[in-house]
C-alpha cells in the first residue's frame, strides 16, 4: 500500500475554499487503497479564528474517515495587512516544519502540496527533499499574484516576497496540477515546462441536491414574491463585496429584490456595518453542508463578485456548486480574467467594480424568467459535462498513480 502525504494549510472541517478540494482528494485517495496522511493547520478559514465547535482540534494527530491528520498550531490573525500576512505565513512555515521533523525515511512514498499558502509549498518541498521523495504540487492559487491583486495594504511587498519563495516550490515540483487554463498560462510564463503541468478543473466536491423551492424558502423565512439574490463563501478583500452593497443602494426602492451575503471572512464586520439599516441587503451566517443545497435552491439568482484586479487567480470554489444547483449565475468580475473566461457563455457577466451596472443587470433579470431558465440550464449542462466529481477524482487518481510509477522506476 503506497503511503501519501498531503501538505495543505486548508483542510477539513473548513467549509469553503481550498479545503473542500484537499479534503475530498484525501478521501478519494484513501478510498482507493492508499494510506493517506495530511499535514495541516488548525481550522481557521474563513472565520480567521477557531470556532468554538472546533477548539478540540488542537496540535497533534487524529483521524477522520481513515485519513491520518497531523495538525500544527500557528498564529491566526483577526485582520490582515502586509506585516500581519508575513507573520501569518512565517508562523505556518515554522510550525508545519517543526511538526514535520519527526517524519522519517519510509514514512511516505510521495509528497503532494497544495498552494496557497506559500508555507504549504515550501514545507512540502523540504519534506520531499529530506526523504528523497517525488514532489507533486497542486496550484489552486498563487500567493504572489494573489497579494498583488487582492487590494491588501502592502500587497506589493508581500507579492515580491511570496513570488520569490513560491517560485522555489514551483521549480522543485516534478509534476504540477493547475485548476484553470489561465493558471496554466501563468506557470508557463514563470518558466515551468508545459510537460510538467496537468490541468484538472475543480469539480463539484460538495454534493448538491435538488430541494423543493417553496420548502427551501420556508426554511429561511423568504416569501414567494421576493426575488432572492445570494452570494456565498468568503468575505475577504478579493471578493470586494462593498460593490454589492453599493449596487443594492442603486436598486429601485420599491423593488422586491433581496440580496443576502452568506458566509464569513475578515471583511464580515465591515459589511455588516455597511448593510445596517438597509432593507434590501444583509449579511447572513454560513449554513451547514446539510442546508447548503436548500440555500441555493431557495435563490432566484446566484452571485459572484470580484475585485477589479482579480485577473490571473484561481476560480472561486463556489462556482462548482453554483452551476450544479441549476440556478442562474450572475458574475461581476474583471473582463478577460479567469472567472470571466470560465463563465462566458453560461452566466450573465458585468464589469467588476461597477455597482450601477450590477444593479441594472439584477433588475433586468428579475423580470426575465425565460433568461433565468436559460442560464440555469446552461450552467447545469456545463457542470455535468465538465465538473463531474467522478471524472475529476479519476484524473487526480491517475496523476498520483503516474507519479508513483515514476518513483518505482527511479528506486528500482
């Protein structure tokens, strides 16, 4: 039985973002007969604190669904700027590295890191080099590009540091996976050979069930005559959800449109303050996995919003669930960016950072039932064809199998 180590700073029970995919990958490998260990952090995203229900997940070793989980304690910031981001990454690096010092030759046959963060990439690289193992890298995002595009104060400084350090992990990886064509082009531009890169789109790792619309609305207290617009997931700088609040202010005062920002993140308190006193937009806490399908089913329109600078980063993880939910999608994202290109032809698109255009499009769609039905159908058709979880998992299993075959040939 081959032994695989996954190094990632986002893992179960984090409910959104990269954790959804790293957790599913670990489960898929385990179910396929591999012995899987995960070196990871404390659960902190998107809350930027450890929720009370997870305070028992401290540093140490545990098991979940047959997967061995090795957690390291680290600094968790309540807010973010350049200095704090560097301290956060440094804390992750130091503590993951410290915990990994007990690993010995023979503990693993393959090391796979998932980035971001930079720490996961360089710690995985170090472990692979120390133990003489093949090193694979899954690139969900690039911290260097991300810091530059996120709007974070001091982002240019972080970008320079992250770009330099991150590059060492990219160069060390024998095989890499990217989750979008845009990311593949970026890596090639950074000097990574195309022959080392595999493209595997993020699939729908979270199962989305069809829930009766009336029953779903009743669960959340929404009436049949309201037009419900939902944005789910992280509330951070790169989502720029202030744009959605401004769009709500542009809506007709007598409109039946209601916008809900559902989730958590480091901009949550700011958004709550901005929404206070407004009747057509509010912040709503993230729902459980069991209620997520009902949440999407209750919506009339699902929203994606990004900063104007979000061009080359990975695709929002919410998209896989959105498209499988058979609900229409509207995206306010940079023209020509990764998300725009991905959704072009299957969603309504408006320019990022233009609240008037966003409000106008929401009002237009709220009275165009045929277009909403068409968008829902286009999204589901695309998801079934391109985001099938069985297909996605099979591609990752083949990628792992090929790396292990190379390892056997080298060691033999």
